C-alpha cells in the first residue's frame, strides 16, 4: 500500500477483465445506465496494425502478438504437466479463439441426475436459452439450419443469425469418412459471420482466426461488445491494469479494487458492485489474495471451494495423411463438427462424452515444416509430402469435476508486482483417462474410413484446450458453492463472478458462448439489484 | 536475498527442489562459461571477430561467418533438381537481422560458429565450409547425436553422464556448436518456409490476408503467392543496438 496513489474514485460497477464475461457485462450494464470501469490486465490491440497476417513471414510475426511483453506477467506453477494457454488484452481469450460457439446440451446442466457424476447446475438449459439467443445475435453466429442442422443440438427458438460456412476439400474428405460410419458431420456454429454484421465485414475465409482477425470479421469481444459498451459513454476500459486485491468496506461488503497500472503504481477504485471475470485461474487467485479478518481464507470463501474443482477440456488431436490434395488452409480453422459421441453411453466404461471438430488450423508452409523434426533432404521430402495433404480431428472431452484439481496460490513465486502466482493442480482422473482412450480410437476410425494412408496423434495434451473452468462454482447451497445461479457471491452480496469459473461441470463443447450467455444473465441480475436498491 | 529465498524454499520440499534445480542450472551455466573461456586462443579469436563486425542496422556477421552460415543453411535446406533450397533465396540477410536484434543469439552464434570451424580444423585441418559435403553432413549428424546424449536424463546415471559430457564439451569448445545447431536449424527453416520461393514449390497461395479465399474448394493458384505479400519491415536502429 506504500505506493498507493492519492486518487480516489468511485463508480457504480468495477469489472475486472474484458473478455467473454467481463466485456459482455460491461456493455449490458452501460446500456442499462450504470457507470462502469473495466480493469484489463492486457493491452488493447488494433487489428489492422497489430495482426500482420498479410506478410510473408506472418507465421512468425503474428504468432507472438499475444505473448506477454514482460514474461513475468504470466508466471505460474503446475503440479503436473499443464500448458497454460491464454491471451490477455481487451477481448481476453476471444482475441485468439477460433470462435467455435455451440450451445450446451440440456443434459449438461444435470449430469448428477442423469448420469450420477459431477453435479447439477442451479439452472436449466431453458433458463439460459434466451441469453444464448441474445449473444448469438450480438456475435452474428453462423450455423446450419433446417435439414443441415446438427441432429444432436439443443432446442433453439430462432435460426442462426448468419448462414453456415462452406466445407472446404479437407472437410469433405472427413465427411466422406463420417458418412461411411453413419456419423453426422455438420457445420459447427462459429462466431464468424458469413455476411456483413453490425458494421463489420463478412468473413473472407483467410483462416487466421487464431492469429487475430485483421479485418474484424471474427466476433471477438473487442470488436463486438466493447465498442458498444464504450458507445454508451458510461463504460471506461482501462488496459494494462491488473487487480491485486478486493478490499472490504465498513459493512463487510466488497468496497474497492486495488490494482497496478503498467508502471507498477497502485491505485484504488471503489464500486457499489464488483464483478470479477479474469478466467477460472485469475479469478480464484484474486479472491484468495483478498484476505481479511472476515475472510481469512480468501474473499467469498466460507465454503472453502474457491479454487476447487478446476476443470479443462480433454483436448485430443489426431491427424490423417491423404493421397489427394486438400489445401486445408482455405477457410476458417475448423471445418465441421460431430456430436455422435456426446451423450453418456452404457456401452462405455466412462460417463459423458465429447465433441469432435475437423481441424484445418495452421496448415501453412512453416507450420507444416515445423511438424517434423530434423533437417536436410529427408526433412524437405517429409514437408512436401505433408503439405496440403493432411487434416486433423480435434476433440474436446468433458473432464469431470474433481476436488483434487484446483487453483491455489504458490507459496514461493511471485509475479512482477510481487504478488503470489497461481499454482495449477490438474490431472486427468479415472473417467477422464477412459474417455481419452475412447476419443483416440474414434478419431482413428473416422480418419481410416475417410481414406487416410497414415494417421498419428491421439494423445491428450493437458492445458491445450485453453478452456479453463470451475473454481468458483455456482449453486443454491452456500456450503457447496461460491456463487448463486446469477453469479452473485453467497458471502458478499455486491460481489459477482462472470466467467468460466462459475461452471459446475464443463460439458463437452467450447465454452465461450456459454460464458457470455451466463454473463448476460448475471448483468441482468445486477441491473435488477440496482433497481431494487440492493446495491 | 538469495539466502532468504533459500530459507523460505527449504521449508517446502517441492520449492526446495525447484530452488536447487535452478541453482544447479545457474552454476552449470557459469562453470560452462569458465571452461569455455579457459582457452586463450578461443577468447582471442572471438575478440578478433568482434572487432571486425560490421556496424549498421541488421548487420552482424563477418565475412567468414557469412560463408559458414550459408554453407550450414544449404545443409539444412538443400536444393535438388526438382526443388529450391537455401541457395536459391536470400538467406543471410534475414538471419543476420535476427542475430543482430537478439543479445542471446549474438552469444550463441558468435561462439557456435567459432566452434564449427574449430571442430573442422581439429579433425580435418580446414574450415568447415571447405570440407566436402559428405564430411559436413557427417559432422552435423555427430552434433545431433551429441545433442541427444546431453539431453538424456532418463536415469540418475544418464543424468550424471550428461553432466560430465557437457563439461567435457564445454572445455573442448564444441558445446557451443552443439547448442547452436538446433537454433540454426530452426532459424533457417523459418526463413526458407516464409519465402515465396518455397511456397511456389509447395503449392501455397498465401499470405492469407488481405484477400482471403473466395472459393474454399479451389486448389492452389501458385501465381498469386509473391505479388500480394507485404514485405517484413526493415530493421530499425534500435533493433540492432
């Protein structure tokens, strides 16, 4: 506190994080008439300037855009092998996500009731459906309707806002295999409009979504919700500001956020409500850092569950080599989805299931050359053989919540501000291991049926899903959950969580759309609480 | 401060192990520098080269280093009758820019290139670039094997053997080549496969922006590759400082 600046500020709501959760909350609150400041630890990116995907060396130049300028920013420790993948900046992880945006299935909200595993959510698919619809409209999600729709999709009241992307040659080859096996490869919903949307251009199939979209066609939060939030004149985004503690006021409520600017100076800002949306690692870290006599184990942690039930998705990748030319780099980085293995099957030795997408990401020359070790004529020949001739399958399996998997504070290491870094404990448990085995077998079957002459992969790569969930789970009972169904902390009535931390279970689909939908619902609850003068 | 950190670390077996590992690595690095510097000839030759280095943005290699880097690059990406190789593109300028802009690479390349020639002179009495291609390839494969050997920590005894090998290679000076070789492979690969010459050989019609791909089912039009690409920016003075 010695470095605390004399400036004292107060707003209606302080939001921490400007990604799929915080960016959405900020826009909704601003439009409802509330004064909001958003603290974002990363910087703001200018797509036309910062994403050099028009250069011949784009695979090198664009690959490091989202890396921390100061490597001490993202220090963390792990108990098991775990690759912590993230992007910090205005837009959060949506800056580099591939925008795959399926809804959860109805069963995802009641895994305990249906399958005897995990826990039920305190809300149902029907409760969330209107919010899914709103977010899909904001993002211009493209997807198949009518006869081409996903037969496993949850009920939806309105069609997707924009038409589905076309299949490229690589996707057609995989569909050939899926058809042979009686599987249903459909176009996956993606937050990448195929027609002009809200002043942004339609996708031009450049396939650089993971490197940042230079033309703003991909619906990342920085080009969708954030401009709308700022247009209200009531939302201020503060990049390069990292929250380090939430302090209490005299009434035991969350009073202020203490944060560092990029020069390391400390500031304090008061809010009548505080919303944390840092992701499922940074959010529990901040709560655990915010200790007081009222909350000696961390803010809003009377349940002892802050940081517990850390989940990710079981990311498994397989690849197949084909004699025919596929040119997979044409089009968005994913090329179709199948959910035939999503539901729990009694024939399996595990519960729950997964989604598989066709992966056409990073098939450019250097990326392909780097896939093979070595040098010389042999390496060149292998690169030539692979280039344009292979395609991937990427699956995200549902990792069940386990009390053993958690985010804590490292007892020794600190970041550039001297703040303890997060320590990640994440290991696949019995159900997860059995599911990974099954995913690899099914992926190999599909590739073989499609005519692959060589296949490889099939391993689980911990952390690479970049889908980090749990750690502040929602629930009706304050003893077994951290927040309620609106993301409001049981222990602190003006504190809210609006990111993947609140997930009770992880489902088997990419989580961004659900995070934003839950955040929309949480924002609605905050507005209601202000209206009722609770805040 | 270090003492305080050690005391804190010692209370926790996991952090104590981490601390010990980091301390050992730092000690090994320092010992490596001492062993490398034990040769007056090596120190003198490096100082001579440093005096000859070109000034200016993006420039760093001396003439004999340029010749050696070109030779090594042509081993890494050889040309054939049907395909281009490093000899067919401008390889030195982008590599030199990369090295000039990175203090770590300047150390790695400076010592590593010296070591390549030292190995060649020790075994054949001539500079690496003057050896027959077959012999250059053999020496490079040797470096691959040495690299694998020093990375083998699969058991305690292998770990000890690895440590002793590193110290021996440090003393002889060849460890600098063992260290440089994988970085050089990576750097040359980066340069070659981001050059439109390799794109035409592979059949890639990039870069992705600004045109994208109006027809995702078409096969490659290799004629589009070089025209639309924006050139990488020129190095600025600060980068080469």
